[in-house]
C-alpha cells in the first residue's frame, strides 16, 4: 500500500500544517510552529487530542491557560473554544474525530 502525499498548508504566519493520515472517522495532522506563532482561538465540532512532540506552547482551552512541553498532551472537547501560542519552536501532533474535511 502506498501512502498518499498530503500538501503542506500555511494557515497563518509561522505555522505549517500537514495531514499525516486520515479516514472518515479519524485524522492525524502535524502542525509545525515557529516561536511567536499563534494558533488563533477557534472552535469546531470535532474532538481533538494534541500531543506536543517538541517545543513549548501556551494553550487556551475554554477558561484554562496551560503551558505544555515535549511529551505533554491534552484533549479538547467538541465545540470548546481553544488556541495556542508557540513559546519555543516545535511540533504538535493533533488527532481529530471525525476527520477535518476542511483540511483536505
């Protein structure tokens, strides 16, 4: 089986997004952030898990503010407003259920 190649998107300054794997029920996505880049506050109907592969990030999840580093992870429930600021250049691995069709 060959793995499809997904293009790299740049949703905002200093952020690169690439789908790693997907099917209708689940999507895995890499987000690479430069220090100072922002993942704008937003919400979506998908449940999301985020794993910090490298770097340091300040996450905003509902009313919470969390600082996370390598090996940390969080879950963001469906419809919950969230975003992040990159403190130290790094990569996040996000999983979405169901798939984010807007990323394809």
